[in-house]
């Protein structure tokens, strides 16, 4: 029997879900969740829609996996910054400056992936981002409350609001210097709002 016209078998599947999540993370961060279509993702990954849905189920489910990845390698390290061996106001000032530096990423992925995700038009994606944001806010709240319980809520609200503003301004083109200036003015306000304390 001649085998001349028999087509070779397809190449082994080389699709790596972890690499795919990293690629999707870059897309979502650069363009925003709502501006990225499934077609954009499949084109970037070099796969077809059936393969995408088999691997991730939906765009919002993929975004949830992106957020999990972000929490491991892209999120601000709150536990490293909000330490018990420094005054609360100093730690929060450090947090705001770190946010400014990260949000001003010159690679085209400005702003905070999570904060921007909380404004998504997709209810599932928005809730996934909001859950991460609430967890971060609770970490800040608990940190402040440990030494300044009467000020914890208002200080946390202030810090959260400033971080949202830094993210939005980074997305709209503010430079690192501009973001740092804003963070430092906010830090001065925090120093006035939080009672002075000695180093623990």
C-alpha cells in the first residue's frame, strides 16, 4: 500500500496553560479586562477558541487565574512593608511609594491590575478583582487597628482611595515622578492623621 498521500499526524500539543496565563496577564494589564476579547487571547496564545474554552472555560475564569498568578508574583508585598517594627505612618508611606513605583511601569502595563479590574463591566471579573482588593484593604485595616484601632477605618479608606487614584493617574499617563509626588503629599497627611508613636 502506498503511503505517499497519507497526511502526517498533527504535532503534539505544546500549549502550556501556565505560560498562557502569563500572556493573558500581560494583555489584561496593558489593555484592561474589558478591552481584551477572547479572540485577542487566542491570537496571542496561538490557539483556537475550542482549545481556549477547554483550557479556561471562560474569559472571566481565565482572569481569575491571572489574579491568582498576580498575587504570587506581581502584587505589592504587604507583609514585607506593613511590619510591626516601624511606625504605622512610615509603613503606609512606604506602601504608597511602592504603589507609585509599580503602577508607573514603563512596559506599557501601568496601573494596578486588580484596582482596574474592580471597574470591569463583567460582573464575574469585577467580583474576582473586588475580592482581591477587599483582602488587601483588610490587611491594611488590621495592621493599623493593631496600634490605632480608633483610626483604622478612616486611615484605611484614605490609603485605599489614594492607591486607586495613583492607579488611575498611572493609566492616564502620569509619570513616576508625578505619582511619587502625590504619594509623598498623601504620606504627609497620614503623618498628621496618625498619632505619633515610638518604634515598637
